[in-house]
């Protein structure tokens, strides 16, 4: 294992291996403290950044932070690396790479061509040298567009996942939240339900409800029940109308095993989903969720910092051409991200790193009640990610998830961002919202006093069928 | 194609509040432009303020001990290795271990118990065997993530459960009142008290809908290193949630089952359906 050194004034700092160097260079996160890998002083943190800035990018192709022999994610990253695409930056150090990313000349086309040549460790490394504004600027130059029934990630657009969870999976309660979301213009990324109970029958039932709604109102949307991948595979076998295949993923083989998955299973799920041929304008259909700290909580972190491992999760994601990758940034709690400052930093890092790797990043901008954060911190991250060009965010009724017990962003929060940044939803969904009368020609929501045709139609149709 | 028919007829489609009766989710909120109206904003902030206060409310240990004394229960107050709330929130590992002072206090307690037992055993050897038996159940009352949940619910719950425990003839260890505690702290305490089983009453992570929810975790043969799959949980005990009497019945049934089967956790079957534990660890 190589040793990396930096000297600040009269003090020499020494870092044992790339993993140690990356961890010590990381902005302060409670989870890295919990893991015992964080810098022991602010000066040590900066010393690590000096050493990291001088490190040739190509080092990451020669020294694996988790051994190739013992980790399937490392093997995936190195085996699929595109050496030709990498040529563009092959001679740079990490510090020079940051400068290059910020240069006027480095544009969207450039970054898209480079993406397959970058490894998660490279983007994690450069992000540690970047201020929040750098993360925003660089991310805003990337573009990752994916399609199923809507186009997500187009320039100047913002999509939302409608998240209508219910503590007992009550179909009527879920339907009510879906309608409220649609009336607020939410749902063009996905209508995605976290089931309270992880069983195939419930998932199938909810999928049928979603498909019926979609067909009845001719909505250009995709649906998902966020069950474990193996349950979704069973639902597919039983003929359920599965649009997107969901799975939580992480950046090490061990953490993925703790989720009950491996790379072969992900491939099997992708193939099974594609075989259904349900996408109308594209076949991106995997929906992944991630979050800093998941590998440590599975005790499978190999003494690597949580942000680098998170970037490796995106390395897993991109192999399966997902429609959506969602970093659930503050869900894990204050032992990993202590306060609003750490949550905001992590959200910006995740979004930028994912986009540099060519992954369609969205963010569940969220926190729990025992974190030192509140809705104002979420407003800040929401606005920053909007400026950075995030593909999608969550739409949770009133920002309060009554099943998962945490606070996220509301339908209203998304509409705030649409107003201030002039970012309408995906074009297919926007056209539907206008056609059905939920928004007017200026993209404004119909006044609450006016009956939306959707609700009228529902009132009639449910009334017709009601005994 | 009748699933949507489960929705009630919306006679007044103008009124989104009709939908709001169908779920506890915050739907049909009044808007100004596309933003929340003032009343909706204040309602959310009120609920969040309650949750925040519950997380940071200081644990009133003397009041709990006083209430226990009134009920004829002796108690001792202990602290985890997490010295304050900020440390507790960032270092769950420290909340699962006793402070060194707490560990010493438990050891002193055990030695004094042992010496008083051997003294009385020597004086009255006929009844020695029953007195030297280890306690059946160690009860730990812990703040967890909501001291308010414990202030409001711990003593009323014990009032419902203690008669059931007595009717089963269970010997109770000294009740421990533990501050800055996580669930697994009961392992170290239960082991130090030589209890056959530990029961920890602990404040759950406050949500916006309820900031005062108490959970109970039961562990057979507690000792450091037990994992969550070896525990059983009863969740959401509060006014408006699971009633004290029902929770007391559930806990008694689980303890009877644990003693009978010699285990707790996923292997412990109970006829009654348990409420899913909420995230708190």
C-alpha cells in the first residue's frame, strides 16, 4: 500500500493508502467520525487535500481502494472502465482535473463523452477539492436524459416522484394522495409507493391500481412499487403490470449482499423488466436508491469514507442504464449526516458525482426529527440542487411521509422551484397537465376554486362503479 | 376493473378536503399561488416543533424514580457512555454502552445484593435457595429519542403491567432509569443484574404525527452482543396509539413465551400480531 504525504508548515502528514487519503480529505461528516476514518484536525483535512490535489488521476486505475479480488463492485468498476474516453484527462492530477472541469471550454458534450472514462473514485476525489459552488457549476454543465414514458433530465426541466405512502398500504388512502399530487402537477418521474409490508400480493395489488389510473386518465407516467427486487421479479412472473424495477444499492459487495442482492440479480431484473416492453419512448427502467452511510450501517465499508462509497454505488447503477437514481440524503440520521450543513453538502456531492458518471441523479431532500435540520435547510438544498440541474426530486404530501416517518419535499416545494427557476415538468407530462386542465397556458396551477376535470372525471367514474 | 370503486363518491369535486378524509397524509392543503397558505405552514411547523422538543427535552430522572418508589419499586439511575445529547445523536455505539460510573454503580449494587443475601441465607438457611435465585426480569426505563414519550407513558404502562407480572410470580430486578440510552444498553444492564430477561421502555424517534410514542424491547438472556433479530418489539404505545392495557397483555404474553421457548426475537412466536417496530435502534 502506497503512502501519501503532505507538509504544512513544520508539520508532516502521512496517509496510508488511497482510502485513508480520500477519507481524511473529506468534508466533515458524522458518519466518517463514527467509522473512525475522518481527519483528526482541520489542518490534517487540508493536508490530505494538498496531497490529493497532486495525485495523478490514473492512480485510481492502478490502486484499488477495496481489493479487486475480494469485491465485485471494484471488479465492475475496473473491468468496464473506458480507457479511450479517459484519454481526455489521463495526464491530469486530481487538482488539475478540478480546474479543467471548471473551465469555460469544458461543456456538456465534453463531459458526456468523458463519463465512461471516469471511475467513482476519481469523481469522489475531485469532489473533495470542490466547494459547494463548484459542485453546482460542474453539475449544471452535465446532462443525463433517460426515458420510459416521459423524458427525464432534459435541460430546463424538473421532474418529481409522487410518493403517496400509507402506513397500512390502504388503497383508498394511497389513491387520495396520488390524486392530490396529480392536481398539484406532481408525478412525471414516477408514481412510486414504498409498501409498508414487503409481500408480492400487496405489491401486485398496488401496481394494478396504478396501471388502472394511468390507463383511465391516459397519463404519460411510469409507476413503481418499491418492493425488494426479488419480490418485483415474482410479481413480473405472476403477470403484474411492472413498469420500473426498484432496488436499494450500495458501493461495496458486502453492503449489496446485506440488501439481499448482487450484480447478477440486478442484471436478471433488468432483463425481466425489459422483456415486458412497457416503455413507450425508452427502455430505461431501473429505479435505484442510495445514500451516504449505507455501507457503514451494513458494516461493509472497508474503512472507506461514506462519500466515496456512495460514488461507487453510482458505478453500480450506471451499469444497468437506470431511469432514476435517487440519493435519499438525510434519511439515514444524524449519526451519518449530523445537521443541515452536512446534509446539504452530501446532497450536492452526490448529485455532482452521479452526473459526472453519467447517472440520472435525483435527490430525496430530506431529514429526520433527530437531525439538526429543518424545512429551511431543505429549502436551501432544494434551491441549490435546482440551480445545479437535478433531474428529479420527491413530492410527498405536505413533505410529511406518514409511513416512513421523515420529512422530504412537498408538491408545493417542487412548484416553488418551478416558479423561481422556470423549470416545467417533463414535456409529455406537461402537455397532459395542460390538456386535462390542471395547469393553464402559463404553467400555473388551476385555482383551487375551479374543479379540475380530472377530479370531476374521477367523481363520476368512481360514483358510477360505487355500489 | 373495480379497484377505483373503493373510493367514495365525490359529490363535491371542488372540495379537495373530501380526499383528505381518506388518509392521514397532508393532502388537500390550502395554497397561495402554488405555495402553502399561512395556516398550513403554521400547522406543519407546530408539529415539527413538538417533535424537536421531544428529542431535546431533558429526561426527568428524579420524577421517574419518585413514581417508582411510590409503587414500591427500588431503582437506580445510570447513564450511557454518551455524555450529552449531541454525542448521543452522533454516536449510537456509545448509547449502547454504560458510562464507567454506571458500570461501577451496577457492580457495587450486585455486590451489596450478594452480601446481604449471603448474610440472610446464613441466618435462615431453609429459605436460602429462593433468595439467591437471579431476578426473572430487569426493567429499564430509558429516554431514547423522546424523553416526553417516557414522561407521559412509562408509569401508566407499568401500572397496567406490574399486576400481571406479580400474578406470574416473576422476580423483578432493581429498576434502572437510564439516560442517553439506546435499546442495546439493556443488554449490558440485564447481564450485570443477572436477569433472565430484560425489558426496556424507550422513547421512539418522534414523528410529525406523534412525538410521544413509547416502544418496548424484550431480550431473553441479555448480554452485550445480542442483535436486533434476537429482540421482540412492541411499538407506538401512547394515548391515541396502542393502549397501556393492551401493551401490558402483549408484553406478558411475550415474556411467558420467551421463558417457555428459551429465546426471544424472530424465533419467538406469538398468536397476536405485533405492530411493526419503528426505526430507532
